[in-house]
C-alpha cells in the first residue's frame, strides 16, 4: 500500500507526468530531430517512432479523465516546439490551438497545469543549423517559450523551461543515445553550455512578459564507485560532476565543477564565462527527476576515464537499480549544497515494468512508488521544502531509444487499439488520494 495522503502536508501536490512526443503522435506537427533520428536504422530498439505514440492528440479528454479520476491534483505535460513552430521560427496557430484546448481541459477537471516548455523535441530545421551546438538557439528558444506563454500562460500553475538538460546535451551529443545521436566531445560541450544559456535567456524573456512560478527540471543519478580503489572513486567523482553538478551549480551561480571542466572546458564556446550571470537567473522552484544509481569503474581510455558496471540491487525493466534512499540523499544534498530554501518538486520518479498476462497487475510498481514516497517524506522530515511528487508516467508510451518496449505507465496502453486500462498502481493512487 502507498502511504496515506495525510502523511504529507496540506497543499502538497500529487501529479502524473507525460511528454508530448512520447504520447501525442506527430499529426499536424513539423518534423523534429526525433523523427529524423528514429528514421535512421539502428537508432531505436524496435525501429519504431512517435508518429502515432498513444494518439493523445485525439484521446486527450479520456487521458485527462484518468488523471482526475485517480485523484491527482496536477498534470505535468510538455509542448512540442515542432508542433508550435514547425520551422523553429514561425508560429503555427493550429499547434497552439491544441495546447489551448488541452489546458482548458485540465482547468475544467480541476487539475493544475504544470507546463514543461521543452521535452527534447527540437524542430529539424533548427537541428540542421546546429541545434544546441549553435549559440543562436538561446534566442530561438526564448521566442518559442514566450509564444506558448502568450497563449496559455494565463492558466498555467507552473512552468519549467527544460526537462533534463543532461539528456538534451550529454546523452544526445556525447553518448549518442538520443537525437541527434552524436558522439562528439566538442558538440557535447557546446550543447552543455548553450542549453543553460537558452534557459537563462528564456527565463529573462518570460519574466519580462509577467510570467511567475518558473523553474527547470534536472535529473539526478547516484554515482557510486564500483570498488574501494582510488581510481574508481575518481571515476565516480567525474561522472557525478558531469551528471549531478554541472547544471545545478551553474543555475545557482556556483560555476561549473572542476572535475567536469577538465574534459569539457577546452571545448566550451569562447567567452563562455560572460554568460554565467544570465544563466543564474532567479528561480521560483526546482524540479528533481530521480530513478536509479550507477556504479562506475576506471577506464584507461579517453576522458572521462569511467565505465558503468551492473550493480547487485533489484532492477527495473530498464535494468536500472532500485535504490529509493537515493531520492532522500539528493533532496537533502540539493538543499544543503545548492538550493537552500528554494522549493523542490519531485517532477519524475517511476518504474518500467513489463506487462504480464494480466496487464493490470504491477504490484512491484506499487511497492516502488511507496518506497519513493517514503523517501520523499524522509527528506521533508529533515527540513527540505518539497512541494509535490509527480509519477512518471501516466501512460505506457514511446520510450525514446527503447521504443515501445518499456512500460512506465500507471495505465496500460494497447498500441494496436489504443485502449487504456488502469493498472493496480493507478488504483493504489486512487485509494491514497481519494480514500
């Protein structure tokens, strides 16, 4: 069973999260770099794409009903840049019309709309001009955010500029697992900086338009050494600097970490230091995404001289170790070392679990959620100002490079018929939030 709602303070926000490309389908949208990436053989595990996804573009009313009926307070969603601006520059009124209807649907159901402007859908036209490697992306991104805000900002409870900039920049430009699929330290380093510059530029532009309750969503992942050797400790330290410190330190005006600058610094744009004040715009809140931990061993090859090893803990369908106490550790670490009294939200936490003969049975997911809710409460008991918890994801969906195999949803989706079937985990939230 999940904890009781009364275990959390009055006003604590419970929600479910999704992202545009993973559920909407790409009808009446421009081409994004994910469409290009998915069309390239070998990039997606099952050779699929997001062209239909969960058909949320048409089925959104029943999906919002599922959010409401479970008892959630809020729905975290994202806007597709390629739908709103197919060429990355020019507003498509039909694209904004869809999000206008969607937000109205949330308000009508008593749900607080939590907007993420960008969840990895870069218009292909901008990608062709260098995308996140190109400094001009900052101004283009600000234009996109202000266009969206001008249409739906009056009904938005809260808005984040970006979801998981580590994935936008490093996973996509250095490790090559996400669009645009590069493995290039120069490209990755420029993206690591420009994604933050885009955030700061957009925050400044949104503030000028009167926007409030603005934040950003970062992902954090426990980095442990694989053994007791100094070399393993150094590997874990370097990965922690890249993954967990690069973005939060810059956002809080603390500069980039030295352990990451060792490899990234030589490839940063000229005069990058002059951008750091703009990057560190004041925030109203920070979103924290947490899923797993990784073990790191030394690697004699090129920087960052680290290799991931499989750990001994129980694992999800994604082969990610399950370690709930890591969520407590990150929430307390953020408050202690970086954010102080800045309100925090757990904006993503969830478990991929394959469907069995009875698609509604996901008792392991219920246990996973319960443990991470208790981990959130433990951080609050230590004085951390956590304001809400969003489960990832409402629906089984298109899981990027893994295609349609992994299932994170509280609701099962039959990808042939698009039928939605609430799982035991959905019902567990219903009992917790409605009971």
